């Protein structure tokens, strides 16, 4: 099933790319759960922005004197004025996390679906590259899928610039899917990249997602994209 352009007409204005990304993330998680070992699970992680809101009230379920439920406000500390304020970027996130449970819940891999915000301004691009680098520097496998056609950023180049600023980046075109596999070879630690250019109107590839302990599972982007399209009636 060919890749559609979700960011220009005719889909733009009639369908929301956010809804499709959420559906695709769920399809990838479902497909991974079909092939992951018993002590692993995948779950979609989708949110429209950073989770920085703070709920200032908590609830005490002890019945009040009248038989109702009493509400007890949470005591908040009084903060001193900040010594410094830095600009920040809290972009939306669409993806999948793979958790290993044998020794307690541990994040071992992730799939990131690029959003337009991840490709627009320099600060947004740096923030997304830093997020992906954090996964890799923790030894997590990673796949980054970029089907955003209305922005010109290159997430592959941005991430390579964080990991190795001296390295020349292969030209993967404006859209790409990249598998990153952290591993140790002898005494050397390194990251393998498997780069697949994407094209609107063409099919999507299958890529390996590396887990810990040397395990690798396939992520069939074409099958999961088709499932998301079918369920979205596209």
C-alpha cells in the first residue's frame, strides 16, 4: 500500500495527521507484541505536548463526616525566584516504547514517528535529536520514521551531528526510515545505522529494532502502515 502525503491536500484539511500517527504507533506496538519474547512488551506513547502541568490537589478517599469524600489540598512549597530561565522546546511525541520486565521494567527500544514540529525550527530539531541521542546513549535500539513532507529538516543529519559532528551524512533524501543499533564490538562501542529512503507513492520497508542482549525483532512499516490506513479508512 503506497505511502500517502498526510501533510498536503487532499488529505490536509480533511484528515488530521496527528490521529493517523497515533493509529500507526498503535499498529506498530500491536505488531511488536506479536513477536516480542514473553518478558518484553510494547506500548504506544502519544501525547500532544510535554507533560509539565501540575495537579495542585490530591484526594483523600477517607469518608468525611457527612459520608462524602473529603478533598485535601496538596501543600506546595513557596519557590524562590529562579536564578536563570532557559528557553525550551516541548514538542508532541508519537511513537512506541519497548519494555523488558525480567529484572524490573526497563526501556530497551523505541520507535519514533517524526512530527512537523521535529523538523521545523532549529531549536525543535536539536531537541528531537537530543531525545533520540539519549535513547542511543542508554543502549536502546531505535527506529526513526520520517514521512513529514511539509518541513525541510533532516532528522538523520541532525542526530548524526549530535553523535559525531565530524561524520559525513549519507543523502537519504527528504524522507527516510532509519534503524539505529547500539552494540559493543570487542572494546569498541558503536552504533550501526540502516538507512532507507522513503518516497510518497512507494511501499515502506521492514527494519530491525534492536533490543538488549543482542536480540533483534523486525518492524514491518508497510504492514503496520496498511493496518493504520485500513482502520482509518484512508
